[in-house]
């Protein structure tokens, strides 16, 4: 189901015309787009740029079977003429042979590989990594994890075994913290009374349900205003009717991935929480605040209406699982899940603002380029440049959520996880990524980046973004002093965060696909800068310099 950028019937009609033009162009230019006989293209998104260009993101089926890694974006000019393509698969998709395994056999192999209960197996074509293999895709779950397993339908080999949820804390990081004996007990915000923020009734309407102005007494950001729903006289629900019905619920220690199974937060005061974990509603207020600020950032900055740009609610569940020291974006329920911490290493829930911005951005990436890791080890750690780019974009836009929110209890910065209470005072940082010694984040690209865990590898593009925005060298922004190094001491003069963020968002939504690596991300951001500012602009030239400053150049592109 594609999502046109505009909401009117006329825009939807225009989008239909654009989709058909893009589909026709894809087959007319098959040598460039890689589509072939037996392929069908299904539109996922339609983007109509103010300057006249059109872009249609497609997923592919081949002889009726979904194609993994078969996604592409067809670019059209203002007259709907073919202008190019961005494609994940660099080859035509032509699987040979017939399945030798049954669906049941594939499900059994998947269950054994992922150590859980297998759901149904569906036949697909796996076009990732240059392949054209007939395979089965199976979702495997246990009490607190979910994995997507792809099993070769001919050989029975497990082709991939990937966590379904995007975890904020990787297994590798958690292991490192355990080995160091380090704990994270973050300082929390004050819940003292804040001027002008008290629970109140409806905003003027007598009919119910109606919007009301409530107060969240949060764990991390003090007292904040929340728009809630007055369901009847004197009764309120933690659900925001002004933001598509965005809502936070209580999982009550369960591992459910069904948002509807969560318990609604309701009360008679419209004051949510008490600033401490003794109230179950406290972290719900943090989550609701973070989710709504993230939605507001994307809408205000990019006119994006919801995580998937479909004007639908964002959802969150707190108190998820038992002693879960993590936070997740979960595609199964299309929601945020927050554990309460394990009480030992992570003593409080991970409901801080940039964690929420980071994880919801994984949802935005899933709805656009859907960047995927190249491979996953037996412990669930993910590797490869597309996965690293995914983590980087989550850090970039998550940091921007802080800048947008301007909350004095969580001052904006280019640090990620600075409120978690870690000994190194942050989890990652964009200006000088290698100062992170916990994950071993890298500053520069090398041929070994392919084999780097995705959170560690994220430093390459995060560093390039920071240099584009703020430039190289020492600089103080707010309360934080930054000092960004460069490869071969190349000097970079930043163009400002607003322009840098616009370029990266345009690149993500128009010019990235599931397999985009760092060199392709360089090309994507150059195209985005050309669209927005022109090929001869300072912005375009600075994009090129910022990537060279992290050792990503046209000359060292892998062949």
C-alpha cells in the first residue's frame, strides 16, 4: 500500500499516475533497473518534490513470490520521464530449480536455528548479496525475542537469522558492561511542581471523548505538558487525539507484541506519574512525551505525518517483560517497547528522550529504505554497512529530536545516551565517535568496516553528518565541548544542522534502499544536496568534503 505525500483525493489521483509512469519506466529501462520477466512492482511510497521530481519506492515479487532485497526507487522528472534508479539488487532476479524442502521442514530448521517456536513458512526469493535463491522466510519467537529466519528451499541451509526488533543496547554492549562490572543508574529529573502545568479538563468541548491538557511527572524530563483524552466527566486516558491517537499502554510485565493486549493508562486527575518509579504512570509519561516530541519533530521539520507517513498513531508499551534492560522498535506491533531495567546493570527504564527518538527513527527507516544488516552472529550481534547506516540515522535524527524539544532537563547535544548514567558519560557521540570505548565505535571507513558490529560501525556516517553540520575542530555548543577530528586532518566548515538534517532526510527517503552502504550513502547525500541546493552550491561541496573527511571517497569505492 503506497503512501502519497499529500492527503487530498487529487493528490492520490496524481500519485496513481506517477506510480504507473514509474512502473512503465522501470520495465522500459530494464537494463538499468534490473527488472525482468516474471517481476511485478508494488509501490510502497510516492514522493513528489517541490522542484518537480517524482520518486516511487517499489518492492518486488517474482512469479508471485516476495523478493528479499529486490527493492528499488524509480526517479522521474517533472514530465514523468525516466531520470534514474536506486536499486538494492545489482542483478536480475531469476531463481532456478524447485523447492526440495516443504514449508514444515523449513519451519523446523528455522526453529532449531533460532531456538524458539516457528510460525508459518512463506516461500520467497532471496536476492540479497547477489543471490537469486528460492527460500522460505519464517518468524521464530520465544518468550522475549523474535527473529526472522530465511532457509534455502533447495539446500536447507540457513541463509540468515536476524532479530526482528531493533534493540537500543546490543548483545555485545551488554556483555561488555557485564565483563566490566559496570552499572548504569541514571540521574532523574525533578518532579516538583512546574508553573502552568497541572491536570485540567477538556480544552473547550463538552462532548466526549475530547482533547484535554494534562501533566506528565516524568522520570527524566521533569514536569511536561501532555495532550490526553477526556473520556467522560472527570476521567482521562493517556492517549493524544491531536497526534493521530498516539498512546502509551502498560504491558504489566508481559512479553506481548500486541498493543491491544496492553492495559490503558487512565485516571481521574489528568496528572500522570509522580517523578519516580513508584508510580507505574511515571515512565509512561516519559514514553508518551518522547513519542509525541518525535512525531512533532518529523512533522514540523519534514511534514512527515506519523512514523510511516500515513497519519496513523505511534504506540508505546512500558513495563514490558520482566527485568528487561533494553528498549526496542518492534515491527510486529509497530510500537515502542520499554523494559524496566534489570535492577542490577541497568537500574531504571530506558525511557530517555534520545532513546525514543532513536528507536522511532528505526520505524521511519523501516518505512523508507528499510536498511538491513549484512549478517548476524550467533549471539544476535548485527554487522555490515547498511545496518550501521541504519543505526547512524537513528542517532542523527534521535539527537535532532532533542534539539527540537529544547527541554531544559535534557539539554540538546550531539551525544546519544548521555542520560543513561554510564561511566563514560554517553553511549555514542557524533563528533568523535571513537571516544566511545564501550562499543568501540569507529571514526573512519576502512575495508574492515564490513565486519564491524552495526552500532560501532555507525560512527562513519554519524561523523560525516556532524562534520557537515558543525565542521571540524573544537567548538562549544550549549554545555558540551566538541572536538571533531578528520581523516588526514582535512578541514571542514559546517553548513549548519538544519541544512545537514534536510540533506540526510532527503537522502534516506529518496536515494537509499535496503542494501545502501557508506559509499552509496555518499552518493545519496550528494544527490539530495544537488536537489535542495544545486550542484555548484557550498552545501553540495561540503557534503563531498565531509565524506572525504571520514575516508569515504569515489576513489576508494569497493569494486
